[in-house]
């Protein structure tokens, strides 16, 4: 293995990010090794999507240093984007394009040779059972179909690093099982995957390592088993509740019901 | 014609054009991919808010401008003005018109990059992306410059110009258009570089007002320039003057180049922050006494909903504010310019600006009502599909209440205070009563122009153009009404009182009928919206 292959594919060193003078990421540091499948967990507003967007070169950090695939960000953002696949949390697409047209656009922007591109599009759409709908406009797609298109677009150019922000959102059970298998297969093929999700049991099954972000800080980093052992909890969900202080949700639920009946 | 277009296309995508693009730091393959994408989106009506991508709107604009400048050229020919003056007037007219349109379009493209969220994670560099985004400015120039200067350039021959004058005139106009387009891009480049993303939309809107404000301010300050004689401040020697000119040109070119570099360097990294940027301002949760009153008078919680909804959205909706911006400087200048007219009572027997006031409010409402249905957050309109049918009537009355209270009643309260000071309480009260009645009558009629739920449709650049003939027609009707008032009404206070009562009663009847029409329009448009349920309810179907 050459030294560059041993080097981490993602290096976050004391990264800071602010929205409107409010710091949402406080000196976050971690590394992802090549071939790892890492889960990124955290409550709403914890900074998960911001972390992923910074990694994808979409947002520029306010401080700290970042290297993705060995390239510094945000200086080499265009080159980094060429090497990564990103599935955003919301399925924002050009609704008037067809599924085929959207994937062609994405592949061509990533410089995929035309024959290879058409072959990959056909193969991925077939696997996702979207081949019959490929000439329909995206505004006629269901939420799950749109999510599949986003996942397909992220894989077309054979990226080294895949960033998945809530990839199972809107997918039916079969598609979700298929994506989990796909993640395992991609990982076996040497791809690095950062998987952000609220579905903790999926993260527990798919990811070898888990990062938990809470209020902009990295509060846990390790395998699901090691986190369970260190917090003396039996499930990842309990670990999450313990670390993020979300065990006390029941009074809030009672308040909602009381307000509805008042 | 098609063959000519194809040949031009081949030339533009040929090797020499690619080399030129590469020299400018633009990646040709991705540039053409994005340009084709934007064209395709516009063709499929997904990107219609950009004038340069909307061929129908461009053609309509071009025909209207062509008619206006053609008429102006004929008038100048009849007046037999000197050729140099003729050329300068049309060039200035082109500059003012293009500055207004291009500032607005550049702002809309760069400050509201809706497509940016889909493309932000693609490997596209800033220069390529901004160049592709701003290509539609070139289309605007290609349509509007010949429209503005085509007829005047040809008519110049009738003023004794040499045979090559039309070519010279058009070349100068195109050059001016390109300089203005580059200047607009540079201004927004500087703004994007130095203004925080959360304030960018507001800053962009202020920048859009600047050309109109300068133009109108110049109308009021021409006399000042004649007294100050700025030419006296300049050095007299040719060499010094040339040096000063070169330095000024150098600074201008430098500022434009730096602005463009800011745009190509920073833009793509800032897109996500720009799209998601909010002012960060927090609104209070206090309960408004006015909305309590509206709920009590106009039909309970749904009317309060209509009142509060329009009240908040008119202040916060970016596209709505953007549509009103070109009208704002003219309105403010008109109000400031006619403030001194308040000293003279409309009952003095003389014609005063105050006599125009009720029709002025009618005019303002005429501009606002048709624009009310368009907004940035139109996709949130699905909420109204869930409202019970019986709530739509009071909801429409709540919207009427906002228009009546905020645009008619509140300004008249201020007017009453000022007028009472100069004319005495009796005349001020009588005039205010009359003015409120007339403005309410206008509102009653103009409610019919609100074609659906407010802020429920994406903006359409052609909409204002379709209204243009009605603006001229309405202006004529209002001028006749002002004349009738002056000659037959304002000489007798009892006549004004009677007229106020009669117009007020008519306003009530008209408003009642128009509210029914408005409610039907809301129902009809909600029906259309639910017919497109596959778009709105794709999650449910999935």
C-alpha cells in the first residue's frame, strides 16, 4: 500500500463554521480512513448537514483546516467535487428534466465518457426499477423515485468518497434494503462512505464507526460496540439519548397533547 | 434564418471561441452544458423569472420599447434637432433603460440563484458558472438594443447623417449596453464579496433602486448643477484633463475587473449561504390590535389570517418587493415633490396637487393588486388547499382589509394631520372623506385584478408588460376624473360632501361585488392547483 493510500481520505482539523455570526460548528476534528463506512449522528440542528456540506465543498469553513481526498478545502473545491458523490438531505432537482436527462447532466459535468455514462445510467436505473420512468419528467416522480435519482447521480462518476445525507428518506422498504446492501458492496469495493441519518438501527447495522455531533461539537467517535460499552447502554439509541440528553422527551409530548385539548 | 442561427451556434462553439473562453478562465465544455441546461429549463417554463431566458417576454418588451423610441424619433425628426443632440439623447435613453433592466436582471440571477442548490456540489468553477448564468444578459442586449435604437438609427439618415450613421449608432448602443452589463456584474461581484449572505438580498434590492433614483434625482437637481458649474472644478490644460480622464477610466476599469474577479472567485462557494440566507431578524409574537379589529369586523379568524398573511408577506417576500422596486423611487419623488402643494387648499379655486391624491392612491393600488399573487414562496400555497371552503370568503375580506387600511386609511390619517394644519380642520376633514371614498372606489374595482391567493404563483416577467396599455388607459381615465373634479366639484364644499357620500356608497357596492369575484378567483386558482396535485402531493402518491 502506498503512503497516499494510507493517508486519511478526510481530515477535519479544528473546523469552525458560523451562520449569521452564530457559531454552529465548534472546532470539530476527525479523520476518515479509506474504505471506512462511518455513521454521522446528531439531533436536528446539531451540524451534521453543515459538516457534510463543508466536506462537499459547498460551504466554506470559518476556521480550521480540511483536506478531502488529499486536497485542501475550500481552495481545491472543484477538484474535490470531481472525486466525491453527494446525496443532499432534500431532493432539490430540476423538475422539468427527465430522470435520464438529469443523470446525463450530472455525469457530463463530472466528465464521464459518453458511452460509459449511458451504460452506467441504464444499469443503475434498471437496478432501481426506474428504467420505464426514465423519460418522464422529475415532477411526476414520487419522493422515493427522486431520492433514487439523487443516489444514482452521486454514483455515476465512480467517486472515491460518498457523502449520504439521509439517503433513505422517502424510500420504500425494498429500496431501503437495497441501499443498505449497496453501501456494504461499495465499502467492500474500497469506497469511503459517510452516512448521516436519524435511523439509528440502520446506522448500527451498516457503519463500522459512528460520529455523534451535538450542538456543533463532536461528542463521540468510535464503533457502536465501543460506545455502548463506554456508556453502559445496550443499544445505539440509548447511547444517543444518553449523550445528547434527549431522554426527557416525554414531558414535551404530554405538553403537546395538553395544548391540543385546551 | 434557422441556418444562420445554426452557423452562429457552430461558430460560437468552435475552437477559436473555446480558446477565448479558456483565456477568460471559463471551462468551455461545462459552460455550454450549463448554457444549454438553462435554455432547456426556460423552454420548459422552469426558469421563467429571468427575462433573458423568457423569449416571449423579451419579444414583448422589445416591441413596446421599439414603439416608444420610434415615436420619439419621429417627434425629434419633426423638431429637426441637431444630429449630435439626437444621437446623445437616444444613447442616454438607451443607457437609462438598459441600466434599469440589467441591474434588476443581474440581481435576480445572482442574488436569487434557485438552481444553485442543485448545482452547488457539481465540479464547476465560479467563472464558468457565473459566465453561464449571465449569458442571458447578452440575450437581453441582443433583443433590446436593436429595439431601442433600430428605428432611431435609421431615422438619423433623415437628419442629414452620412450613410454609415445607422451602423455607428447601433455599434455605440451595443458598446454602451456591454459596458452597463459588465458594470452591473461588477457591482454585484463587489456586493457578493463584501456583504454577508444574509444581507445580500436586501443590499441587491437597494442596488436595483440606485439607477432609477439617480435618474429621477437628476430631474430634480438639474438646476443645482447649472448653479454649481462642475466643469469649473476641472483643470483647464488639455494634458491635465487627459491625465484626469485616463486616471478615472483606469479606476473604473480596475473596479469593474476586480468586481468580475470577485464574482468568479467567490460566487459558487457562497451560493448555499445566499439561497438559505435569512436576515436573522426575529419577529415578535405580539397580538396586533388592528388584526383583532379586522377579525371582529370582517369575519373572524380567517379574515385575521388573510390580513396577517398579506401584511407579513408584503414586507418579507423577496420577489414581491423586487417587482415594486422600479415604482418606489418615482412614488417617493412624486410625494416629496408635491409636498409643498399641501399649503394650498383644494377648495381655493386653484388647481393643486392635493386634487390628484385620491387618484394617486388608486394608481398605487392598480400597480400592487395584480402583483399580489406572485411571490418567491409560491410552493407553500398548498396550505390553502386544506382550508375549509367557507373560510375563503372571510380570508378574501381580510386581504381587502389590509389593502384598505394600510394603503388608503393610514396615509389619509397622515394627510388629514398635515392638511388640517394648513387648511383648517373643516376643509381637511371634507377633503379626506372625499379622497378616502374615491380611493376606496378604485380599490373596489381593482380587487378584481387579484387573480388568486396572494403569493401563490411564481413571478412572470411578462405580467407587467401586459398591464402597460392598461396603465396608459387608466392614466387617461384618471386625468379626465381630475379635470371633472377641478371644473365641476371643488368650487362647492356641499357638492364635494355629496360626491363623497355618493362615491362612498358606490365603493361599498362595487367592493361587495368584487369581493365575490375575488373569492371565486381564489377558488378557481385553488382548483387549478389541486389539478396539479401530482406536483404538490407527490409524497402522498409515493
